[in-house]
């Protein structure tokens, strides 16, 4: 529609885990993706960041790798490169007082 904003919606969606069979083991891997409601000419490239890279890192394809940590609340942020004022955040809450910190069968 005339006058409508170019970017209508941007947020983090569906988180997929690569090692669901070894829950409670570390390192833990998850894939983050984003949803963008905008015309096709708007780049879908995202800059991923972690508020605690010593606990959880995230690469530019959206793959998170966490180490065993019993403290909750690491924030993962997606920033739309085409419009850096558009960000989305989610809290990666892996861990907790009762989490068992054993290495998984495969250390990636």
C-alpha cells in the first residue's frame, strides 16, 4: 500500500537444537533464524551477537554454541544489517542450578 513502511516486522523465530538427544550435556548447539516481513529487495542478512560470549557464542549463520553454565539469561540479539534500528532479542536460558555439566559424547 502507498505509504506503508518498507519493513513491517522483524523477529527471531524457531530455535532448532542439534543435540536434543544429549540434553544436559555441553557444549550445546542451537540454530536461530529470523522472520522478516519486507519486500524482496530488502536484504535478509543479520548480525548475531551474544551478551555473554564467554558463556554462549553465536556465529553469523545463527548457530549458537554454549558452554556449561549454571547462571540463567544470556541475551541473543539479531540486528538487521539493511536497517540496524531493527533488532530482535531472545534470552537463551540454558542452564540452571540442577543442570548436569557433563561433556557430551562428541565435542564439536
